[in-house]
């Protein structure tokens, strides 16, 4: 009891008890379905971040290989490419959804 007295005096023991209680509640809430859902969300987030990082590296490499900055006409000519239009549509739809949620 003598060793616990500093923890009792500073209310740290109460914090530790609260933390253990929270952990027990979390364990009670976790069932197989929730674990699978969390694992799937983690996999989707990992895949999305990998895809975005890969796209950014590729775009940076292509831009660096050009040497000079593209002209305004050069930027607009990128809109003729189907991949550029698909990416722009994804970005605009994402902004649309964010705007609806505001």
C-alpha cells in the first residue's frame, strides 16, 4: 500500500482505473463483424493512400522530365486526354460531395 500512496495522492491511480475501464468497454464492443469492418476500412485506406502516392510520384516525374513549365495552351490540351478528364471528373465529384455535406 505504501508504494501505491503516491499514485493515490496524485489521482493517477484513478486515471489508470478509468483507462482500464475504457479498455474493457472497448473489448466488450468488439465483435467479429466490427473487427472485419475495421480491417476492411484499413485495407481500403491503405490502398487509396498507396494509389495517391503512386500517382503523385508519376506526375512529379513526368513534370520534371518536361524541363520547362507548360504553357496555358499545353495545360488545356491535357483535357483532350481521357485519363485527364476522368481524373478531373473524380475531383469535381468529390468536391461536389464535400460541398453537399457543408
